[in-house]
C-alpha cells in the first residue's frame, strides 16, 4: 500500500515537515511517495525527504494559484499508477489538490493560525468533510480550527505536534567551545540565545528591552545573541543603540544550519507573538539549554513544565526570568526536559500517537 504526500515546497521548514511525516510510516509496510508542487529537482532534497519516491513537479508559486488544474491532472496520473490508501497534504493548496485529484481520504496538516479565516476555505473543506482529517501542529492551532469549523466532530480536528529525530539532531551539535569560536563569541560570557526571523511576530523588541532591564543583575560580560535576518533588522539594531546595550547584543544574521551552534548559548529565549509551534525550542531542548518563552501559542505548549514562561510583551517579567535563570532559582532538571522531548516531540512519540488516531485506525482497519 502507498501513501501520497503533497507539499507546496521544500523550503525551510517544510522539507523537515515532509521528513517528519515520511517517518511515520517507517517499518509499517506503507510506501511513501512525496510530491513537491514547486521547486527544482534536487537529489539532496530527495534524500532528506526520507520517502520511498520523491517527485518534483517544478512549478513556480504563481503557477499553482487558482484551481491548479494542471497540477491536479499530474497528481491524478501519479495516483493511477499506484495503489494508494490515502493522502497527506501540507497546508491549503496541497489539500485542495489532493481533494480534487482523488476520492481518497486526506490528512491535511496545518502549520499556521487563521487557515480558515476565509469563507472559501471553509466552504472547500466542508464540501469534503467526510474524507478529511485536519491536524494542527499544536493544540492552539487545533483549537482555532475547531472554532472556525464548529460543526465538525472533534475527532476530525486533532493535534500532531512537530517533532525531531532527537539522536540525529544531538549528533550535529558542536561543543560549546567550538560553537563559540565559529560564531566569534567570547569563551567566558554568559550568553542568551534567540533564533528566528527578525519580524514583528518574533517580538525581539521585547527581548531587547527585557535584556536591558536584567543587565544590572547579570554578569558584566553577558551577551544577547540574535541569530537570523528579516525586515526589522535595522529597527532592532537601532533599538539596541537607543537602549544603550548595542555593545552587549550580537546580530549574527543568517547562519547556515544554525542549530549546530546552539551549545554556544547558556539559555534560550523565544519571545514570539502567538508562535504556532516553535521548532527552535525542540532543538534548544535537544541541546540541553534552559528555556524561556512567551506564554502564548504553541511555544508555550512545548515549554510548559520544563521552562520559564512570561506574559507576551512583558519585558519586566522576561527580565525576571533571565535573572532567575542566571541565579539558578527554581531551575528545571534537564532530565525532565529530555523526558518531555522524547515523550512528546520525537519521531517515535509522534508515530505512536498518529497510529492511535481514530481516523487513521479506521483507514487501516479497511485494509
């Protein structure tokens, strides 16, 4: 039996999303065929997808707008030459392609909020509700979908957390000394790390203000390291200057495979505004870093019980978290963090949860 997985693209983080869902079928006897609607063929991408077959349709993003009739026809051809049990589709466009190209059950993965804010999107999924399972990457995404589709049974709108191959990620980390050397960071500084696009959604402005408030209670050589680029880079650098902390803030820009260098940090802080999930938190957990996160969205779900949470946008509360972390107050045992990582956010944990979903069990029961 085969499973067809349809992805809009393979650009980060969606290549790893495809890998995550391919790994659900490891050792099950199912073969996974992954189709990327956009993007040029790449052997490296094909290998990283971890599917039995990878097909690149090679469209530009502009070419798969509207009804996507040609893509639908090509997917029908792919389905006709195999024995497919169901489809997995990431995001809205691939979901429409899967629904219109076949009569198969479709598992639709939703990585963001407000996917059903548009009436047309609600209309489409309501038309095909009898063969749809909607999966949110966090309970907060799931709950928003349930609110948008109130007539759907709860069993058809579920959560399947994002996850990582814990051992594989841990094998990639550089040592603390090597990571600091690569990033040109002082070997003896106390370093707060933040990784993400420099965008309003990530709210690094609160991070800068919280760091400023905490500095008087932190070591004199403390640094805030922000890894990433984005439209707010200039504004954030100016804010650091205005706060008088520019000498203690390092903007690294984009760093290829940045997670390899997480051990350079002493603590990891995520200040995002309603983050749907927060994959960087899993990578920070795998690196054994203490976690500080805004108390909203999927990020809070990841951290709750194994990290410090503060109200969104509250720079004073964030500063207190930073000070308490440095002083070791109420510090979380890292064994608890790793237990949560492996128990909820690993490939193995996701595989067990997926095959226990009632929608999936009903599919398998008709083999």
